[in-house]
C-alpha cells in the first residue's frame, strides 16, 4: 500500500526512474534549479512580475525545451522526441513552482504546433534550430475583437506578386509575444473568400514590422498584444493554407490543452503541503485545528480529489500516446483533462483555503499565488463551457455503443508521439467509438462506493435512452451543460479505476475517493432537476439518481492519517 507522500510529487524524494537517463536528469535538474533559488526568490519574482529571463537561460543551457519539444522527425540528437509522458511530468513540476514558468513553456508548445504539422521543411528546420538556441515560441491565434473565433480573423494577407504576402492586423492575448523567436500567426488572404483563404505563417517578433503593444495582464507571464504592419511573409514562412490552416489551429489546441491538467496538479500539491502543515500546527481554542471534524473532512476531500486528478491524468496520457487514425478516444479524454481536472483543482484549493483561512493571503506563502493561478487553468484553451459542450458530442457512443478496442497499456516508453502532428481533419467527433466503460467498474464490485457510483452511471445510461434532451432542449446550453457534468463524472471515474488497477492503488483510498464522486453526481443531478426547461420525466430521473455515499468512519479515519502525515513532509527552502 502506497503511503500518502509517495502519491504526491515531493522535490526532496523525487526520482523519475521510470524514464530514460537523459529525461531523468533533466527533470531532476529542473527541480534542483528551483530548489536552489529558494522560496523567497520564487515568491518575490511572482510579486514583482519579473520576466523569466534567468529561468529561460537555465532551460537553454540544459537544452530542456529542445529535448522535450523537438519531435523525432526534426531531432538533432537521440534524446529529442515529443513524448507526452515526460511533457506531463514537466508540466507538474512547473505548476508546483509557479504557473508563470509553465506558461512560457505552454505557449511555446502552442507556437510549435502549426510548425510541426507543416510540410514546410525550411520552417521546421528553422524551428528546430531556434529551439536548440533556447528560444521560446508563440501562438498568434486570438484577437481582441473576436477572441478565438478564427472564422472572423482580421489578420489580412495581401499578395505581393512574388509568391508571398504583406500581413497587417493585430493579435491579442498572445503569450511570449515579447520574446518569441517564431510566432505562428493565423490570418486570411484578401484575394480568396471562405476557408480556402486561411493561412498560417511564421513571424519573427524581432522584425521591425512586428510591433509589440503591451502586456495585457499584470503578471510575469507576458501575454502580449502585437500588431503586424505590412509584415513581409515570404513563401518560406507559410506553414499552412486553406482548410489545413484551420485544422492546424484546432489540432494544436488539442495538443496544448492537455498540459493544463498536470499544471493544475502541481499547483495543488505544493499548496497541500503548506496547508496541511499549517493546519496541523495551528492551535485554536486549545486544540490543533486538525482536531475539528469539519477540518478533517475538508482536507481529506481535498487529498482524495487530488489523487483522483493524478490517476485520471496519468491514464489519459496512455490514450493520447496510443492514438491513431483508428483510435481517436483521446478526443474525449483530452477536453476532460482540460475541463474536469482543472475544475477539480479549484475545488482542492478552495477546500484547503476554507481550513487555513487568512493564512492563504499571506505574502510569504506559495498558497497565495496558488489560489490565484488555479483559477486560470479552467479558463485557458477554451472555457469549461466550451469543453463541456465538446464532451457531450461523445456521450451517446461512449455510454451506449461500445466496440472492441485493443487494451491500451501504460505508456512510459521512450517513443515519439508522431500522430499528434498528423491528426488530420478536425471533424467527425460523433463517429468516435469507445471501449466498454463498464469494464473498469466491473473490476471493483466489492468497493462500496464504486458500486454506489456505478448505480448512478447506469442511471445516466437510462436517462440518455429514455429522457435525453429533445430537439428544442438541445438548443438550451444551460440544460445541456448540467447533463455534461454528469457524463464527465462517469468518464472521470472510469479512467481513475483503470489507472488504479494498473498501479495497484489500495481499495480503501479508492472507496474514500468514490464517496466524493457519489456526492458530486448527486449534486449535479439536483442541479439538473432545478433547470427551467427540465421536463417532468427529467426531474423525476434526477431525483431518482441521488445517492448517499456508503459511510465508513474507520476507513475515513485511516485516510485522514495519511493526510495528516503530509504535515512537514515538504517545505521549500528559503
């Protein structure tokens, strides 16, 4: 049985021995760099909104981004590949120390997406060389007026008569736009109407026709507004044209938004060490704060939710890495990591903050920035609502129409995830088929709260078959989002159970976790019951799906002992 500390990232004991030697070295070197800087410097740079120059110097010196973000097809060394498992590990580390560091890395990933999907060999070689020099990248998609509505882009490319263009227009909310060696910019031609006119091209932030306007956020993250004024776009700069440019935008977001879940996990882990340590040493009315039953419940709920986040995300990596033209299940699990895991992260922070109260505001703690930064992840790369609506496209096939798929193993092998840059047209989501979700639940019939949650999941299948929203209700996004939350819980539980089986997670911890999920399902069912447009059948179904978790005071007490053991298990040096 794993102890509580071994299930969480702890810099003092971290040794990613499941990776190859160079990956292991780079991950450990990154942890050591942050630990050597110390907590005081980490927090002060966050408070003063300092640009991340020293961090990027470290990453360049170690070849960190070049090693992790150069696919094998463009690699200059044997260690370079696009490996989602080790990318996820680095996301967690960056989140643990500060989302600003993760953000510079994340938008570099987004900026590289259109390049690695391109057939432009010259642009690909240029990107590989820039990475080897330690440069960062940017993704020039969203605009101030239209947001990420790429149908309406006002970045205009006028043909120059020599096979290239002159680009004019602005982009807004573009990370790394102040320093990117290459910015992948989405626009449209002035001489071609419709989707055939889309263009993705590479721009250089150092060019005199590239005008940096400002940082649009008050943060070390440089989230820029920039303008191109008659910017020269040579044929060698063109990454994609027509529908392929549109697909490259969506497929890049598919790759990039996966990173949000593990960043959220890292934030929660660091905050949990602080919160439990503080609560265990705080005396109130002559007793430790952790002697109060509500405190124990809140911290225990936070802990098991965090474990669930990790289990789901780790299993989702396997589906991402095993994806191919005939297995696109990752297209469901990907928005799940972005939407469900990140909102779970908010709940984890809120539960702990209720316990530590005013301590969560203090400037000398990591928790104060964690409480702010955790809010951003559900809102980046598409809102929760956008991703819930996307998830709903898979609901009927996932719940009711399973097919046989080969078993997906744990994927920690040192392989290149080439398919992520060969995803093809970004459509056909309704045709994606899944293996039977019930199999994961069938493996744990003896765990009381897994069995209780299974009742609710089966009830959701009945809902889809007998009381699903009709055509008119299908235009009521408010109602649909409530249904989406119920479906998301079933998928969340499924992958948690798959990963628990693969890792041998003890059933007592699993039981406590699923007690929380039973309560969550009941809460969302009650929410559906209260929707204005819910029919009488839907209201009756909703109340019928409410369940009480199986209570076991001795089990909960033993899980609490694991949480309490986190007190003093890690503290960042000054």
